[in-house]
């Protein structure tokens, strides 16, 4: 009897637990032990409260897994809830009335921060359109902008595994009647090319504020990881440049090349056949990260962040956004706030910028939510329209 017949006879048979789903269960056990240890020695310490909140957040997903269903979505949602609970339960992190007063009194830098954040989809639009046109998909800048905004809606507001990239592939293949291969390759490259730009910004932050980076014990310990990431990005850019060069002048191939790796290489190379495509895509990514940095810096100025020079944001913001992008809580809710609070507090020791860090991330998240709502409105208008 094969697996399909078994499923038909026993449709309610619990799905086998994957090795990755053991991680939250193991984390629950570790956090419980950590909380019991800390609460007995240093009651009410921030680390003990953090262990308690996160361990309680892992309980619903663990119980749900006992029913035989996948628990990842439940774990992600309640992980975000636990992080929010920790922030609200910590007076050093919880926003107070003074924070809101500062925002009201400094409305101009807040407004400028929102405007800087709102330029991100414009840079994403330029990069997406360039990669698609290079792969043979005809799409206007307006259609590319709608793709970016609608993708933001899916990334921000849907907690499940279907993200904005999957929607963008669907919209390109259906709305523009494009083959699925170049659509997948273009959107994948669009995502990958953001990484070299991000590493470039981090390296700029290190160079511009090297003395602080070198003397900070935590940041200086990241030098090997940043070096490895930088080397990987250089290798990626070199490969894409060589792949695009190898395809120039060959024209469109009548038959796909033999072999899976050869087909993947051909799909990727088709997106960078024009000499200017790769440097432009990297430039657009750099400008998008720069808009993010400027936005957070303006929010920090409005909130009265102390002792953090402007150049230090080039180091802090990309690191916080990288932590925010780790696939844990949906949209990084809670992760980004704690990361920005920790990094801003670490950037000016003893000045107490953690609370302001939480609000900087909340304001930045609000700007992205506004963009996501605009993208949701585009999505609600109906099916993807055909390209021009």
C-alpha cells in the first residue's frame, strides 16, 4: 500500500514532526530552566522576564503540535506576542507619555522620516523593472511599483508562509503573461541583490565610525561574520557579472540547456545580460538602504536619542533591520524593536536610549504598514493588469 492510499484511508493521521519543529520544543525546555535559575538568584531581572515571556509564548504552538498539525505559524504569532509582552512589561522599554510628547513637539523630523521611508518602494520599483526587462518581461515602472507595494502588503500583514515574493511571481506570470522561469529568477535576484548593498552599508558604517566599532566588544566580535558575508557578496556579484557577460550576444536559446544547474544558470544569467543592469541594481539597493537609515535617524532626532552621531546610524540601522528580517515573528514584530533598542542603547552607553529605540522601530514599522495598506488597496482592485 503506497503513501497516497494510506492518506486516503487515514486522512487524520498526524503528520510526522520535522526536525526543525523540535527547535521550539527544545527552546521551551531551555528557557524554562533558564527562568527557574534566574528567578531564584536574581528575581525580576530583565533576562528572567524575557525567558518567562518567550517560554510562555512557545506553549500554544507546542500544544498545537500535539494535535498532529504544523505549528510554525502558531509559534511565530505567539513569539511576536511574547516579545511585545516583554517590551510592555519592561519600564526601560515601554513607551511613556514623554515619548508621545516628543513626537508631537518634533513633528517635522517625524514627517521627514516618513517621507524618507516612502522612497523605498521607488528604488525597489527601479530595480525590479530593470531585472524584469533584462530577462525579456515587458513591464512599466507603474506596474513594477504596484508589484513592490502589493508585495509589501503580503509581507507585512499575512502571518503565514506565503510572502510578497510569491505574489509578485504570480502577478508577473498572470498579469504580464510572462513565463514563470524568468519571473522566479528576476524576483529571486531582486531579493539576493539587496544583500551586497546591505553589506556595503555596514562596511561604510564600520569605516566611518571605526574607533567605536573597534572598541565595542560585541560589535568587534562580529568582524569574522561580516568578513565572511562580505566575501560571499563579492563572490555573488562576480558570478552574476561573469554569467551576464557569457550570455551577451548569444541571443535567445531555442532549447533549454541540459542539466538542472545549467538551466538555473541560464535563468539567472538572462537577468543581467546588459552591462549596466548589475551596477544599477546594486545602486538601487544601496539607495533603498540609505532611505531606511535616513528615516530611522530622523525618527531618532525627533525622539531625542542622546549621544549617537549621525554616522553611527549607518552601522546600527542595517544590523537592526537584519535582525528584523530573521524569519521568526511575522514581519519581525518585536524582534526589530528589541534589536533597535539594544543597539541604540549600546551605541551610547549609559545614556538610556532603549526606550527611544523601540519607538524608532515602531515609527519605521508604521511607515511600512502605510505602504503595505496602499499595496493592499492595489491588490483589492482586482486581478493583475496586463503590462503595457
